[in-house]
């Protein structure tokens, strides 16, 4: 996966803060600002990775993303203590959610042994951290085995903080949660806290799109529901020149304008919202593109009968599962003329080969625009899955691992895990 840090210099990363109303440049502290020789860096990573039935890691993208930060600290002569969550354990320690299952895989990635502590606080964790020597790595047990983690408990955060001399937040995917290990802990490291390369890369890339974008700026929004994207669309109308709509959410816009959508997905209670979004965009001179045709099916199945129709005239009993060829051409032309591109959400049910063409076409258009000099940011689980499915990860500017954190940052301009380190 592409992992580029935007605006990065030797010792600083330039970003723009929501709190900085004049969009003046501010300096974000990263691991490049510190020498970790003789220090113990407590790093919040995102090792919430999928495991198979035999507890093998099936996608190590997030683990590989953390390697540059870990290796920088080790190269300085520091020791590394890693903390993360895995899954959603509800009843305390649970074997299936133990981080012990990722130790061997991490050891292979780092090409060195990784010690494991069977708890993240208490005597076990303290002893393991105390014994750690320069150049060594320790992984703590799942933070969420303690309910205090998600509650943002101060005492729990304080116990975690005693394990290291520096706090490094490199878990962008959890930065939207005010949990003990992502936000509360930072207060115990007033002068020794910073971002890792994952966090700094994510923040710089997002700010490049939202605050310092080269025009024309095109946002491609897909997915199932308008309700999931209302706040994002409202923000993007103030920033983008073009907004491309695809996926199931398109049919709410189509019906709101009087189109017939058959049995396509629709949010009846969001029809007025869709019209308001269109009116707001028009008033602000933003172009919103809605599909003109669709690939429709008589059943939600890969082998269903399908046909291409005008998106405003979908027959009764048929449902739209992908954008059509005419829409693909229109969208590709808009994307080709863009200098900045944000993609969040597929154009159709790309998981089914019969209805993936629109999503793949959008991805190909983004890749082509990127090769011509556009900056492209891919964010959101389905968009990232699509880029990876088509092996385009290295052909776009940046692929975000953030998911919900990315969307919340676009909506609000800040995140608890970011603000805590910047204080």
C-alpha cells in the first residue's frame, strides 16, 4: 500500500488546524522531532487485524504501516512498547481476541523477536517493560480486555503511561475515539508526545485535500446511504468544485427528483435532505453529478438477470446495483480534469463481479488522473477494499487506513486522539 507523508521535511510536518481560522501553517510534532536513544517509546498502534480460524493474520496492512515508526525508534537506540486493541471483546480476556496471535507475524515483519506481556497493566506489564533493553520490542495484551480503555478512564491511562518515557500515537484508525490509550494518556507526557508516521501521513494527506487542495477538487461519494454521508456532503459542498454520487445513495437523489427507481435501495425519510443538498450545492456553484444510467437486476445476486436502463426509469421489480456505461464516461471525464480527488464509497456492488464495472472504472480514472499529476486520497473501508482488489494501491497518492476516523475528521475537522497530542 502506498504510504506517503505529504509536506514532510526532515524534522517537521506542515498541517493546517481547524482551530487556526487563518489557515496559517502550524508544526505537528512527529517521531522525527525526537531522538529515542535510551528511551522507551509507548506506541499506540492499530493492530486490529483480521485472523482466520487458525489465528493467522490474513491482512497485515495495518501492521506493515506501523513498521517505519517502530524501526525509526529502534534505529535511534530506543526500545518499543506496543499497545493496541483487537476486535470487540465484551467479557474481559478472551482467547480469540488475544494479541498473542499476532506476535509471530510481527516478529517476521520486524525480523527480530517480539516479547509479549499477557496484560497491558499491572505487574506483568511493568516487569516486561522494565526488563526491555534498547533495540527490543514488547507487545502488550489487548487493551480492551479492560473496560476502562473504552471508557477513557484516567487511572487506567496513568497506569499505561508508567510503562514508557515517550508516548507516540500512530493509530489513526482509532483517533476518533476518546479512549484511554488514544487520547487520555497524552496528558501524562506533556513534553514527550508526538505522532508516528501513519498518523502524520494521514493528517497531512487529509489536510492537503480539505485545506490546501489544488483546483478543480472532485469528491467521489458512494456507498449505500445518504444518511451516512450527510455531514460529509455538507462539508464538501464548501470545499469541492465537483461532487460525484454513486452507489445505493444515488437512488435517494433520483427519487427525490421524481425518478422511478423500481425496488432500488432508498431512504424515504431523506428525500427532502437530498433536495436540500442539491439546492445548497447549486447556490454555492458546486457541480453535483448523479448517475444518468444504471445496471439493474431482478434479484440481489451475481447471477441475476440484468439490463442497462435510464436511472430515472427503472422498471418495477428491478433494482440498481451499479452505474451504467454512460455515467462511467461522464464521471471519467470529470475525474480526468481534476487536480485533487477524494474517493469515499463504491459506485455499485463491487463485491459481485457482475456489478463491479462502475467501481473499477472509477478507480481506473483516478489512477489515470494521478499519473497526470492529480493528488488522490482514497478513504473508507469499501473504497480501500476496491483499490486493493484491483491492485491500484501504489498508483494513487495516498490510501487511508482510517475508515471512521477519516470520515469524522472530514465532518468535524478534529479528532480526540489528534487534539490530545497537539495540546
